[in-house]
C-alpha cells in the first residue's frame, strides 16, 4: 500500500518508506509528569496511537516508544509544594497518564522510558559531545555549541540571525551564543546526580536523543512525532545533537499534530481554559472525546465546543446502535460473525493519505448508512450485512473507538424470540417486560 505522510522536515507530502521492510520505528515525545494530563495532552496520544494501529493493520511490525519526562523544574517545584519526593510525585502522575490513555481508547506504547532510568547514558552522551567540540563546559554547566550545526533551524524554519538579533541581554553571560542550549545544569536543588562537571541534572533536549539512541541502536528511526509546539526549540535541538553525534536528523519523517482549542481559543493555563482529560472523559466518555479529536485532520486544530461534542455524541450513539442491531440480527440468524469479509479499501486509502482520519470517518459513516438500510429490509442479504459488520469491527479497532456488542447465548436467543412472539401477539405487557430484560443485558 502506498502511504504518504507529511514530513515537517521537508514541509512536503512524502511516500513512506521505512528503514527496514515490514518494520516501523516510532518515537513520540511524552509528557512532563507533574500534574494531571489535560485534554491537549491527548492529541498526540490519539493521533500516534491511530497511526500505529493503521500501520499494524496493514502488516507492519511497529515499535512505538513514548517517554515520560520525570526530571524538570516544574516537577521539583510541584514536589516541594506537595511535600513529596520527585519520584513519589512523578510515579503518581505517570499512573494517571496511563489511565487516561486507556480511557480515551489508546493502547500504551511498546516502551515507555523514564528519563531517570537513563541518567548514566545521558552523562556519557553529553561527555561525547564535549569531546567532539560540539559542547562546552562553564562552571559546571554544559552547553551545546549551535554554531557547529550549519543548517540549524531546518525543521522549524527559524532564522538564527534573526534569533540572535532579537535576543534579549541575558543574565546568563556564560554562553558563547544566545542560541546555545543547556545539556547539563549545575544545581543542588531538587533531584540531582554526580557528573564529570559536578552535581546537577540533564537538560530537556538531550533526554529524548539518548532514549532513542539506546532503544534503537542504529541511532535513527522512521518516525519522530509530537505536538506542533515542540518543533522549536525541542525537536530542533534534538536534531542538532544528532547531527553532531551521528551526522543524521534522528528520524526520516517528522510529524507534528496541531493544538486543541476551546471555543476557537488555544487551550492554555494563562487563559484558564485547561481541562483535565479525566474530567472530559468522565463527562462525555472516552469514545466521544476521541471522536472529536479524530474528526479533524491531525495537522489542523481540533475545536472542542458544545456543537462538536454534541455531534460526536450523536455519531457514537448511531455507531453503537447500528453495531448492536447488526450483531443481534446476524446472531439470531446463526451467522458466524468471524466469517465476514472486511471492505476496507476506501477507509485505508484515506488513512494512507497522511492519516486523514476525517475522510476515514466519512467512509465509516457510509458503511453505517448501508447497514441501517439492510437492517430495515426483512429480506436483507445477511452475507453482505456480515461483511459490513466485520468492516465496522476493523474500522473501530483502527480508530480506537470502543464500540461493543453482546455475544448472545442460546438463552438470549430464546428470550429475544419470546420478545418477537409477544409483539406479534400484541401482548405488549409481556413484550415490554422482556424488552427491559434485553436492554439490561445491553442486547437492545
């Protein structure tokens, strides 16, 4: 299958060709864990989980890695405020993040490394950069020498001359250039470690480089993903270090998702419109929350409004109702649900076109429309209905939408037949009673 992905590094749609036939390596920058994840944190969780599911469905063996940043100024400050150790704080919020990841319908990545597990390797990596003259030490701090990278700014389109010209006079005059960024920070505040340059902790931008280097020994991967806000400086600085260390850009394909907005305003703590993912999911459910995110192409903003939530709620209800009715009709007629043949070509073609989930959903809605037409037909082609059922099953799985049906027992089938007989005999009291039983079993 010909897959095209938008590569942020080239700013163009490119044919996807993995480094190794049949295998895909993917790394997505994860959260800094010092608070409950907000709904904006769920955009990359949903986007790259869907990409992984799609690639897996069409036959790729995907190794998906997403990290937890458990060393940071915000973590240290939050731990002090809550009178906890950094580890106690981060372990709690890592658990919370994993919980909402599952609740929104995403699978956990294959590997979820933590920065604190890689400190020795981070120190060795920084030391190697110093020896390559790509980094320098000043009073226990270590900085990356951006001047060593000729094409710095290639990912973000940042003009280094403009950055330097516009740089404010810094209190930190240790750096050779305002562009240089910290690899190691000398500090005795909060969690810290011994290093050749004194006690301190690593800078943010080096951590992902080291985890990728360690987990993927070739030091280059197929796909590196994250939110659009990570392009600069985080991903730009990752590329700078990899260029100095290995002469590569870390990944062949860089993918960035757009933001989540509320009422067309970007969600931010300063605006006071940060909504925790757990609260959104508790109120509307995982499938509805996920569907709102999937309804927009990943490179376009997602707008959470009353209208988009209402529309997603209605669509999820339609999906659930059609799926249950299909399963019921097929099982009552003793059709083997596993024998259906999925009709996936248009759906997969949409996802092959830069993971266009909006168009893929249109294909899903078309399947539901045809299924509802067949359900209204007493003489419907049950083989066709079974094919549509299998199609929806696969579509729901790829999109991560938790839509279910009940597997009927012989007792259930008998009860449903009694329900139909009571209706036919116009015994409405009995049919209503049985209908309540069937509803309680989630069959109707």
